[in-house]
């Protein structure tokens, strides 16, 4: 396991125990498989607009580098590689990285997977055109330190995407109690509501790390269509796009 002040060993152990299930669309990570299309479409559209690429092309991001922090089994890393990014996937769990590497080989994809932490990559002087930070913030021990390390990994003119859960009574009812105890969408104990973070607090932390927030986007579950969609509602799930200004 990677060593860093932001890493919570209990959270790493929790997801390591589920490592073999990452790529099972009907398994413990089924909600992420359902959530993935809306995340991918949003990232693709925002990045294409920012970097002046044609989002309709097969590999619009050739020549750009991407870091997927907290990559898990690679559910986002693989489609990002298919879109042309040179992808580095980082996760604190050796087991998650093992699963991700094995699946990338099966998929015929070249992805640089590392069992490491954001602080380590920062101290190595690395930087990327895009840094994905999806559903990770609510699992780290030191949020300000973690976000500062992640922000330092964004190249000048680059983008970062941060997705997490708002700290509201609605998120407590839906994302915690509903998802884990009523609908059994997630294993019980997946989330700690006390670690959820309100958009203004996350925006402020990113700005204090030297980034400029470009957009805050809500994501809602549609029970009629049984699917996720982008919305103006940030009460539960939301994503923030930020950039590091060019010098």
C-alpha cells in the first residue's frame, strides 16, 4: 500500500477487499458501471472544448496526458486511453492496481498503472494535461493536503475533474441510507456522510491550491429511466471542472 498522509488505510482495505469485482457490471461496483457513461460524456465534452479537440473523433486527445487518481480497477482509465490520452492510473491499493493491470492487458491497452499516492507523484515532479479525481475526496484522511497535491499535478493550462458527494440531508438519505441500507446498491459502510463535502468548500479548496474553477455540474439519478443524467441539482452528486492558469 502506498504511504501518504492523505491515505486512510481503512478505506484502502475496504476497496482492496472488493478488487476482484471492479469489472463485474452486476457486482458490488454496479452503481459505478451505471454512472460511468454520464461521467465519460461530461469529461469528453469539457476536455474537447478546453483543448480545442473534435469530441466526435475516435481519438480526440492524442498527444495529451491524463492521470486517473484513485483509479480503482480502471473503469475510467481504459476509456480515457481509448480516446487517445496517454494514461497513468494511480491507486493506493496494490490489489486494485493488480486488477487494473490484468484487465488492461486483456483489453490490449497500454496504461501506466502505479500503486502510489498523489503526494508521491507530485514529489517526483510529474504533471499532466488532465487529472481525474473521481469519487475519491470522500475517502481520504487529509482533504486539503490531498487536493493541494492533486492540484500541483495539473499542468499550466490543464484541467482537473473532481467528483464527489455533497453534505446535505438529501445525500444522507439517498447516497448513504438509501444506497447502502435500503436499495443495497453499495456495500454497507462504503461511505461516511461526515466526509462528504459541500461544493463551495471544495471550490474554495481548489482555488486555494492555485486552480480556477470553471464549472460545477450536478448529476442526478432518474428513477423513471433508471439512469443518471447531468442536472442543475448538486444536492447529492456533483462534479467540478477546474484549470491551472497558464503562467
